[in-house]
C-alpha cells in the first residue's frame, strides 16, 4: 500500500496524537518515524511532562487545555493528577500570567498562605507568591505516545519506523514523499517533525530555532525522602526571570529538576547528548536555594530538544505554496500537554478544510513577512 488519505511525518507526541485523531475519523493514514517509537533524540521522552491549565504563557490556550485534559484522563496509568505549586514574585510572568488565565477562564487557583504545608516544602521561596493548581499533574510521555499509536493502529492506521523523509512535493491531486525506503503518496501530508520541521519544510517563512535542554535526576537521601513525599509538580521563576520546574519523587527515589530557560542553539542532527558539566548548574542551584539541600548525587541527565518560534507560541497551519501539506511545529518547551487537542484540530483541518477549535492564534499569518 503506497497511497494514503493522509501521511503523518513524525511519531512523537504531536504526530502520534494526529495519527490517532485521523484514524478515529476513519482516514486511511500512515505515520512515518525516522527513528523508533519512544526514542530519546527529540522532544517526547524523559519520563514526565507537566500538564496544567492556568496557562501563564497565554490565556487563549486554556480552552484547548481543558479538552486535552479529557483525553489525558482517559488514558489508563498515564496521567497523574498531583496538582502543581507555582512560586515567584508577584510581577513574574509565572504568577501574574497564571492568575490572569485563571481569572479569565474561572479556573481553580489557590493562593497558599505562609503556613500551608505545600508552601513549606520550599523554605527558600518564602518571599515569593505561591499558588496551587489542583487540576495540574504530569503525563508519562513514552507511555502516552505508545498508547496513542496503539489506539491508532487498532483503528486501522499504519506505522513504519526507521523511515526518513528526504523530500516532499505537492501536485494537483496528491503529495509525493521521497523516503529512504521508496516513494509514497497521499492526498494530504501532515508534518510533525519536531526539531526536524525546518529541515523538512525549508520554505517556511518563520525562523525556528532548536535548542539543547538538559533535565537532571537527583538521588533523594532517605532523610529528605519522607519530608518531600507529598511534593507535587512545581515551577519557580526567580527575580531575574530564571525558570526551573520539577516533579514528585519517582519510584526510584529520584527527583527530576530542569531549567526552562532556552539553551544552546543546535542542529538536531549534530547535538551532544552526553552530559555537560554545566547541565546541573541551574537544577542544583534550585535545590540549594528553594529546598535548602546540598550534595545530592546526580543520578542521570537527559537531553531534550526545544523547537522555538520567535514569539514562543506554536504553529499549526497549511504550508505556504504546498497544496495539501500541513504542519504543527514550534511546540517544544510547552507543547506536549496539548498534543491530543492539537492532533484533533489538525485532523479536522486536513480532512475538512477547517476546524471549529480555537486555534486561529497559532496560524502562520501572525508572522507574515517574517524570515
């Protein structure tokens, strides 16, 4: 079988969700993955991803997040609703933006008093404002991607791993993909290439920068493990705007902490995935300042790739000048949590020519003339 209704390029979180939603619509769909499902070379790995609704980045995401919540909650053993604590100065983007989103959309967001046990988990942040969002939590990315792909395949979708797309060209009645495994055609193509999006779609009129981001897992000593047993998901922005985030202690007794500040700009095909001496600086500094601990052993690190648009918001649109070619890109850093609803919107756009979901603010037109 070489012709499909839709071919999805990339089987990370966004590609898996798009494939699943297309298959739910009854489309004959093929998803191509250049590596293997669950690989650690892109942006859909690392054991945990934050889900939240009080979205400080922009309140327009909130209706989409509410829909995504229904999907995550339906996946058995994949979403952990731990709640989340946000800490920072009152004027910080994290605090002010979260409050704005909550007010505009009537979200539950609780201000924590100085004596609240959840706030006291962070003794070094006593001067900061503290908020608690009960609907937040974390998603297991590897299991989520596999679940969505398994559901898609059970509905008739086809998955091919280890196939790299070399080029694509649109024609009046089809799109042809040249791959290292031969030629394929489809009525529509959706590119969900993550860090490789710009290489696949060289004529996009927007600069996408790929950055190297490291997450760290620290071994929690037994004496601290009990004290931090109730730790929820957390995010902290300091006085200078530096941003770290982390997760509850996992089943191995490890605490994952990472910096959300943009890292080194890299080529996704030429990036060091080995641990750098500086990778632990911001996470270890956060442990020292906010938790009051020092000397925890670094158990491991993992490198993730962010794909960044100029304004930090996603792109979901048709590719200019390419009939029948669509894409979702620039989602790294905060896009995983929205994968199911972005996939559903793209399935509607690809099959119906448009969507009722409020994704217009993610269109390319906001960058008209940009390079």
